[in-house]
C-alpha cells in the first residue's frame, strides 16, 4: 500500500474538458461549458483548490505554462456528497427484512459488533473508501459503530487518502445487544470527547456526535450528547428521525413528554446548525418549521426508504418550509453506493409523494441535491460539492459514453437537462471515469 502524494504549495495543474457546475452554490441552476479549462493550485495549507475555470479559449493563454491534462470528450463535475451512510454496514447491504426494526436486529447489529476489532474495522474502511471512490463520492457524513476502534479506522483511512470526511462513534446505551451497548452514558460521552479532540479539524476531517436514534439512548446519554453539541458548535450532530411507523410508536412510548419524535431531540439540545437528520419521512409541519428555524437539515435516503418500505420523503413540503435537505445513500439500508441510483430513486419518490398533482424533480435539481446542495446542507457550501474558484479540488470525470446505451442516449439528447437525466437513470460506477481528490487522481486503493 503506497502513501498518496504530498502536495507542494504553489503547484498548479490544468484540465481541459467539458465543465459542469452551479454558478451559485445555493441554487440548482446548472451551467455547462463544452470546451473548458479548470486550473487547480495547492495553497500554503497543502490543500489544492480551484484557482481558475472557464472557457478554454479565454483561459489557455494565461495558463500556457501550466501542465495540462487533456480530457476532451469527458466532463468534469463536482464530486458527489453523501449526507448519510454507515461504513460499518458495507457488508449489510442487500439483506432483506420486514422493515427497519427486524433489519436492525437480524443483520445490522450483529455486523456492527464486529467493529470492536480494529483489524476488521480497518479492512472494511479500506473497502468502503474504494467503493466511495469508484462511485465518485468525495465527501460523506458517516456513522461508525459504538467502538472507538471503528472511528479511528475510518478517520485513519480517510486521512491517508486526504479526503474531506465527517464521521462519529455511535452512542447507544440501551435496547442494543451485548457488544454494541455502551457500558454507560458517561463512558460513551467521555470517549466521544476524546475522539473530538483527536480528529475534529485534523487535516480535512470533521467529527459528528452520533446518537444512533432516540430508542437506543437513555435520556442521560441524549442530554449529554446535547451538552457536548453546545460546547462544540463546529462539530456536527447526526442521527435518525421519523423513518418508520413502528419506530415512531416506540419513541412515543419511551418519551411520552415530548411533542413529537423530533421533539425528543429538541428537548435534549440536539437541534442546531450542523445537525443532520436522516430520513425525516413522517414529520409534521411544526417539525419541519422547527428544523428550518434551528438550521438543522435533512439527509434524504430514497433507496433505503424504498427498500425498507419506510415511506416517501416529501420534497414539496421540505421546500415550502425551507428545510435544507440533500441526498444520501444510507448504505446498508440503502441499496447502492452510486449517486446515480440515489438520484434516480429520489426522482421516483418525489413523484410518489406529491399526491395527485405530481412533483417532478428536474435533472439539475437532483444533481444539485447530491453535490452543492448536499454540501450546503452540511454547512460546507463553497468548500466542496461544486466547481468554483476557491472550492477544494475534489471532482469527478464523467464519460457520457461509458456504456453503449449511455453513449446512444446521451448523443441523442436535445438538451443538457436530457443528457443529465439520461445519466441519472442509466448511470452507475461505470460513468465515473476518474476521481480527483485534493487535486490528484485518486487511486482505487492508495
Ligand atoms: N435507525 C437506527 N439505526 C439505523 C440504521 O442503522 N439504519 C437506518 N436506516 N435506520 C436506523
Ligand atoms: Zn442510517
């Protein structure tokens, strides 16, 4: 296993290709330059950022002495951002179950207990990042497990690959099997603080306080997590909410004093900016309004929601409450690491959830929800998830002719929107030709 490059400050590189980006990262309006030039330069901090981009004809003279990779025929697009995924469920993917709770008990919890073993955790972390790279995902908010070793394995591997990644140790001190249940709330919170000190802000890594979901945490653990969240405002919070009918009934029994499932987290001090809530399927209008007011955001996991028959995210309601949201795979509940599969499923879900009038998400909107929009919902807008001067140099190189059917369909498309839509519906890891991380081509197994 070789160590990746050490970037030298001041070093520039240029790429000639088609370019796809969002001129304003807060808006899903996409822009396309068919013959573009994108230039990256390494800063004093060792991070490679986009230093110039635009039409090749306008930029090439000023960058004539910069080494240039010729990728004509390919598209450079922002690296995908996955707002919610469980690396320790890489081996749980494609396990059938009668809904969320049996799936957790029969497949997920037994697999996650294995992550007490650092050797196992490291092996899975390597495979997991290979898979993210293969699919063009350059930033993800990741659950580890209730073991410090699982977090160290995740971050060590992400650090070696120079990735911008966020993750955290799962907190679960009740209703969990031996081997996954925290010995005490106090111990789990102490370990979380240690991990924050070790990893948050180290290179491109960020920490997320990670209560699994309300049913598997005592009130003391949730309150302690809320206190930690208050004393570390730049740290993220991630958990699950309002995914499944049986789960919601259980939460109402366990926390009868709270207004709603989301209200439990509100009562414990866990609703704030940089709090990311997976699923958000069965929220009411007050919940949505409260999330938006607090700056908390939703990670929408359509392949998981379809697979576990959990329900449909209501994109229209989220938009009308200005609840920021983006897309996520939720592997292993989710059925694919591929952002194309997730965007396709999001399209289907939006059609299903909108009632009799129908609601179609456009191709550019779907793409934004998995790149710049997801970055915005992670409070990383303008940092990753887009191509723009100043953005970190994480991007994918797409081959719109990667398969015979893609080649035929994208060539026949009449507009950019049609081309993007064809890629969303027909695409998978074959569409991702190359991934560039921190300005360098990311090998599958560095
Ligand atoms: N709720 C609590 N834990 C999980 C999990 O691992 N996956 C999903 N989809 N929902 C959860
Ligand atoms: Zn999840």
